[in-house]
C-alpha cells in the first residue's frame, strides 16, 4: 500500500469517529435523560460541549504540531479521544458526562486539522478532488447510517455502549498510525506560542458558541444577543491583533487566498444552511402529521443524492473547474428548499424529491468547496489552512441551525415558510462571488502532471 493511502486511512478513521460522535449521541438522549435526570438544556450541552472542545483546540493545533510533530500529535489525540469516550460511557451524572464530552472534543479537535493537513499534503493538486470525494463519502455514510445503528445499540445494550464502541475504532486508528506513519523529522525550530492571540481566539469562539446556544431558546434570546455582541467585539480585537503578526496562532493572511475564501463562504451558506433547514423541516413535518420514522427515512434520498454528487464532483472538478459545479449545487439545493415551501400535506413524493435535490446540490458544493480550499495551498501552509477550514466548518453547522431556529422562534408557529425562504436565499448568497471568481489559476494547477509517488 502506498504511503499516502496509509496516511489517508488513519485520517479517515479519525474523521469517522468525529462524525459518529456528532450524529449518534442524540439517539441516546431519552435514555440519558431518564438515567441521569437531565433537563432538555443539559441534553443540548452534550453536543454543545463536544463542539466547544473541537472548536477551542483547533487554533492551538498548528503550534502543537510544530512543537510535538504531526505523528506524535495524531497518536496523542487518538489516545485522548479514547480516554474521553471511556469516561463519557462511565459518567454517573449529567455534569460529569458534559465535562468528559468536552475532553472528547479536545481530542477530536486535534486530530481533524492535523490529520487532514498531513493527508492532503500527500496528494498533488490534480489528485485532491479524488481524495476529497473519498472524505465526503465517509461524511455521507456515517450520518446516514449511524442514527439507525445507534438506536439498535441503545435498545439491545444501553446508551453507554454508543461511547464504549468508540474504543476499538480509536485503538485501530492508533495502531495503524503507530506502525504506518513516518517518524517526525527532528527540527531545531521552536515556535513561540502566541498566547494573547490564543486567548482572544478561544474567548471569541467560546462566546460565539454560547451565544448560539442561548439565541436558539426563546427565554434566553436577549442574553444570547448580548453574548453575541461580546463575541463579535472580541473577534475584531483578535483580527486586528493577529492580522500581520508573524507568529500568530493562525495565519490569517491565508484568507486573502481567493480559493480558500470562496470555499469557506460556500461551506457556511450551503452545508451550514442545510443543517438548519433540516431541523426546521423536522418540526414542520411533525406539525403536518409525518411520523418520526418517515422523517428519519428522508435522509435516505438525501444520501442517494449526495452519493451521486460526490461521484460527479470528484470526476468533473479537474475537467470543468469549480464554477459550474458550485453554481449548479447552489441552484439544486435552493430548488429543494423551495419545494419544501410547497408541501402542505404529508405526501411522500415531493418530500423525497426535495431531500434528493438538497443532497445532490449540497454535496456537489461540499465536494467542490473542500477540493477548492486546498488545491493551491503550499505544503508548509497546509496546517494553518486546515485549521481555518475546520473552524469554519464547525461554525457553519452551529450558525445555520441557530439562525433559522431563532427566526422561527421570532415568527412563531406560522413562520415555517418564511424560514424556508430565508434558507433558500442564504443558499444563493455566494452566487455573485462564484460568478466573479477567476478559476484560471486553479485550472492551471490541475493540469500539472504529478510526480509518481515512490512506494514505501
């Protein structure tokens, strides 16, 4: 097996673990609430704590990788994730469970950007579209299959086994990384830690995630808006402090890269908006009398559409470039959301078509954006760009859900169609940027003939 395939497999196992813990935990909420006497707000923080750990540690990952080496950091993150999973499974109170979920998120937040940077560095620009397709295939299969598998585990065993079963996967990834990943090259450089930048970035991200949680609830919306303002102010201070700082915790100058900037905007407005749209759709369909099983089954046509999009995206990116794929993806997701506005009774065919269109359009944008983000990044900057990309990815999922749920809360029970209209418009928001994007440099990189990799 080629070395790059070994690196990719270690990263994909870690990526699958992260996705599994984002999507499967909600299945266990009723049992956790009953056994640990948890409130609805506390249950929400089971996911929020994991997301907070992920987001807080990502800015530190670049500095840690430079100090420790990527191989050591990946192995350490897998150990931390496994320990966190075992502690979550043994939690005796909801407070301790939330705390251990934060620890789990810290492990995952180290693995994602470092593993992604190491994996993408092994592939030349002309082959990154294919690798992105494999990454998104994992991102498709885990959310589609994990809720059903998690439900069976909870029924047959208990909610604790959802977290215990992380251990064999984490140990497998750790073992493969231990034997497959090349030892880190010794370096005489000892980068200094931008402590002020780290503090500002962590504070801004923490306040933003707390604000998202508060704004989603009607009773705490005013406080949430105040916390959101504090987050924006802190973020502005951080950007001013770190924009030109040579030793900044994140290389903010990478945002000047047109490809990375456009890809991050796409991810906020398309996959991020779909997260909120699906949440609103679940509530809307419940009001129409659609059962939970039928609503859950709608992810199957979404998955089918996504699978087709991933195949199209990875085969077409090098041939036609990003602009046609992004434009078509946004239009298809917008059309799917608009179709939800027309549903007035629980008829299955329009719902299936709507979700298939959202899967096709959303994943076409996802596979294109992720390839576009890294296609022109120099190898020495891959760590910083991966960190920025993963922060943007996590925030996109949070912000899309918070924005649409807050809009629904403000409009009341009759505001579903206005929420769908807002989601459709947000999906199309990057269209002007896509049309103005000059893809000449990207296409030139894609036509370069890659050097043959030596097997190791």
